[in-house]
């Protein structure tokens, strides 16, 4: 990866930008070079914030084909302040640490929330069409009683155990590992979800996405994807209605249909191996999100267990997530750096 220091100062109608670039190898071994660039009206817009301010330049830059990690020092006339920001030019990542997710232990339910839900505000309410990722564990014979949903695409990814579903459309189903169940709530449905076992906990991710169209008739879909189909590959398990290979039958093969701009890939990467995803064509910056389930067990502290590395730099463990911004055609490389198989979900939010 290339490490840059970018210093820019206000000069009349434009900004003068100076970048000192070095490949981040070791402190003692690096290549230094300087690049100068001037562009009137260079735009700087806030994207997202936590401990540092994060900004995106309204211009792109690559050096020898590398995406660039940039440290920005902003020097503008008083009374404006100086900002320090970190980001990738081309492809940008932001970690969503497992221990910073909202959540609670209610005894019968242990839950983590990657995005804001009632009672658990988060820095992010949504990302693209992705609205909710809840990682839930429900004790034997316990569950969520009959409740209503509307205008939302809701699906469950089963990690372990059995989840029993019953809804107002007449669907009754018990799902197990490898199953994905999709409820397109549309104009409104009511359903209940319970642990279908009286002995073992059920562990699943419940995911919500905003539909591309309102007032749709409610529908229900199920699919099964065995682990063997996910090993060392990105298996497309959810895809927008109308996409190639998507069948709108209740039960079928291929990806689960969704009325939303969300495509989901599941993978189980063996030790030392990697999978690669190319961001799709489209106008402007593309977005993706990565989530690593807590397959090794419930953990409220710093993520541990299986580990992955994204594009050679960003490290994630079980429970961690990552926001991704990139340009069409750029690639995500997800490598297993741990000592056991690593399960992950990739959400393409173009």
C-alpha cells in the first residue's frame, strides 16, 4: 500500500496540493517521491465520523496503479480550523468494530446491532439500501411473538440451530444452517420467529433492506445454500429481482430475490486462501459492506476467533464489519489470515 501525506493551502480560486508518497514497508525502507497537482474548486465533503474526521476529495488519484492511503493536513486562513483525516483515494474502508455495536443480553435473547435500532442509536442509521444487521442468539423454545412489518425486505441468514417461522401469509417453516428466508413485507405482514429446538440455541443474522418500490404485495421466499458451495468462493445468495438467475418462485435454486439494490455473497474461506470481488459498473462511487459472524460463540469484547484481511491491510475478526467505498471495477480481496475457516458475508450496495 502507498502511504501519502497531503498538504494543501488555499490559493485564490483553487487549492495547491502537494503529496509526499512512500510505499509503507518499514520505517527504514521506503520509496519517496513528490507529486504536485492543482485543480480549481477541489471539493471536500464530510462522509462519516468517529474518532477522526473523514473526508472525500472530489478528485481521484492513483500512483503506479495503487490505491492511496492519505494523511491530510488542512491549512486554511483563520478562523477556519485544521483537520486531520484518513482515507483511501479510490477505495476507502472504515472498520465497524464488533464491541462498538449496540446490543443487549435479555437472557432469552442476546443481540448485536450494526446499525441504529429503537433504543440503540448508532453512528450509522443505514448504508445504501442496507438498514439493519442484527446478530441474534435465541435460547431454546424462546422467540419473537407475532408482530407486524411493512415496506421492508427482511431476511434471515442461519448460522446454527433452528429458527421456526410463521406468518400471516400462511407460511410455516423451520430453517436450519444454510437456509435463507426472505420476507418481502410490502403493504404489510405479521409474523413470529421462535427457536425451533428445546435444547440448542439458534444463531442467525436478521437483515433488513429498504425496498426499491413501495406498496408491493407481500411475498415469501426460501433457499438453501450448503457450506460446500461457499468454500473459497463468493456464492451469490441474495440478488435483486430481475437479475440473471433470480427466480421469483417461493422455493427454487439460485439467489433469493429481493426488491432492493442489495446483492449478498456468502463465503467460507479456508486458511491461507482468498476470494476476490470486483465492484460493479455504475455511476459514481460504489458501496459494499462486509460482516463476519461470531461463529465461535457470543463475545461482547474485542473481536476474536477466525480472522480475515481485506486488500492486504484491514483486519477483521468475528463480529467485526467494514464499510467499503470504491470505483467501478476496483477489487476487494478477502484473505483468511487465521487458523480456521472464516465465514463472511459481503453486501454489494451499488
